[in-house]
C-alpha cells in the first residue's frame, strides 16, 4: 500500500520566492494535516482538512502561508513570499475520521525539507 | 503553558535497562492519547494508543492517569533500536484535532 506521498523531498530556494509543497494522502482517508517541525518549536499543526474542507487553520503562521485541498487525493501548502525563518521540515499526514469508531492514527508522509536562503 | 508537555531529555540509558517517561496535558476534556516514535530525520509513526485501563505491547507499557492528567510510557529491556524521540499525543473531543508534545529524546548505549 502506498503511504502518504509528499513532494518535493527537499527544496532549497531563495528568500522571496514562492514555494509549493504537495501531498497525496492515503486513499480512503478523509482527514489531512499539514505540520511544520523545527528544532526550536517541535512539531506544529498548521492546518487540517476534513472531507477537503479546512477545519482549523489557526496554526498557519501568517498570510504568506496558504493551503488548499481541491480533491480527496491532493493538497498543497504554498508559501509566498518565502523567508529564511520558514526553513523547516513540513509533514503532511492523513487519517480516517468516522462518526462511529474513528480511527485516530495519523500516517505521516516522509516530509519536505525546506531551506530558504 | 503548553497544552502537552514532555521532558525533552535526552534520556541516556544502557541497553537492557528499563526507562520511563511521562507527559502531562492541560485540557481535562482530552479524549484520546497516543505515543508516537520519531527516528532521526524520519517522520513520526504511531507506537501505541493509550487506553484508560493501561495497555502493553511487548516491552512497551502505556498508562493513563486522568486524575493527574498525565500519560506514561515504560520501556523494559531496552534495545539499541529503541533510540528515538518519543512524542506524546493528545486528542481533544472535537473532530480530528490532535496536539503533539515536543518529544522526549531517548538514547540507548551499548
């Protein structure tokens, strides 16, 4: 079974450039999460979707960050313009949430290591 | 105050030792609890869920203390391969939002 797929795995860009991170969740999962991980701040939830609808984006740092989920099998996280402090590992995770007996396990993708120079 | 707090460690213990660490949470309405494991430069992976009655999976035992609002993880007969960061995870009663602790680093030495 294919797990959560993220691309690119590594991204190096210059300050001011637009960065787009991509995620394909596990087929059948209806919840998708974007996280950012740094040494200083640990793993932070940025935004999560349920059935393609953003439920909570309170973790999105500022207007430079935006996320979309146009369909059940694809999501993007965009940073425009990027800044050096955005350098981090960005993880996408998916899970299945159901009314009766939800499965709480989140399955993480391998992450995108972003470096903004 | 963080909603989920863990001792960052590192815990440095010899192979074969028993090691335990706790995680405290502040929201009494928290509903579900988990331990995830993260290896260096890898993604977090579910280690085990934590049930009210406590649960065991091989060398790993997880406990929940709702009165004191903490969960614990005990590792017996530790192996070199147990070296990792262990993340405490708490789920609220609202749909799908979960909170990760910052993790406890464990290093097992030969």
